[in-house]
C-alpha cells in the first residue's frame, strides 16, 4: 500500500463523515440517533456533533497534508496527529460497537475501524516529500 493513496482515501472518507456531522448539526438527523443514541438531550447532541465536526476537520486537514494535497506542518506534527487519529478512531470503534442504535453499529463501526487502521498505518510509515511538480 502506498501511504499517499491511503492518506488520500482517508481524507475523502473524513470529508464524507464531516458531511454527515454537518447534516446532523442542521437537524437532518434526529438527535436520538447521534452519539450512539446516548445523548441526554438535543443540546448535548448538537455540542457533541460540533466537537466531532471540528475533530474530523482537523484530521481531514492533516490527512490531506499527509497526502501532499496541502502544504503541511512539520512531519513530526503530522505523524503525531496520525497517531491521535488512529487512537481516537479505535476508541470510537469500541463506542460504535456499544451503540444503542443498530445503524451506528452496522454503518459507522467499519468506517471508524478503517480510519483507525489508516491513522496507525500513516503514523508508522515514513513521510517522504514528493519532488514532482504539479501537472508534470
């Protein structure tokens, strides 16, 4: 597997997950289906969704930088975020398995598991800088 392709795929998946969080924040998904069905009320669900959107956006930015789609901070910073992404999505996978909603368990468990594996994979692989010029 090419780390750059893994990073590109992860960036696209994170974008789709971010879109789901935006739809949820806009009220397109009932709050009882959010957060594994464990939010006590709609306000808590909105706060949780906002936090999730910010987190997914930061990881999307870092994976886009790792894919060399964007200029990036130092490789140590990117690698640190990839470790954090792997760990956070591993915890999220466990949470999805314990969700009270079947949709969360069946749909989001494989997605968060794949993002966790991608994060750990990208954290362990060396970061190389492509010398190719765009359009070449």
